[in-house]
């Protein structure tokens, strides 16, 4: 009986952790992505080099990197290694890498 309770609690913890991870995933709506892409074309930035920073969704952008606002979108962007990176300014987490 004791192992059944332990296994049940462990299973519940795993399910709870999985749902939290899913809730933290940011999905960029297609219209937001289009707005960002169009704005980036009109307002190009110089690319910066950031050795040691992996350009992938979920990675963090260092505080020293200046982020730039996009009108009518809550996310910001910068250009690193010639790739436009969309960032959540509250967490500085990369939510999309535009190619």
C-alpha cells in the first residue's frame, strides 16, 4: 500500500511538472510573426556577435544586449550573428529565431 501511494504521488508530480512546462511555452501567433518580420525589414539593425550564446528557443539573451520594441507586439527583437531573434522582454528568453 505504501509503494502505491508513493508511486501515485510521483506520477502526480510528473504530470504537474509537464503541465507547467507546457504552460511556459510561448507561441508566437502568425500575425505577430508577420508584424515582426515586416517591421524588421523596415527597421534593420546591425548584427552583434555573442560568443557562447546559443541561438535557440528557450535560451536567454544577456542583459548587456539591447532589445528593440516592435509596435503593437509585446515581444522585442535584436539581431545576433545575422539572425533576428524575438525575445520576451520580461524574461529575456528567446521565443523565436527568424531566418
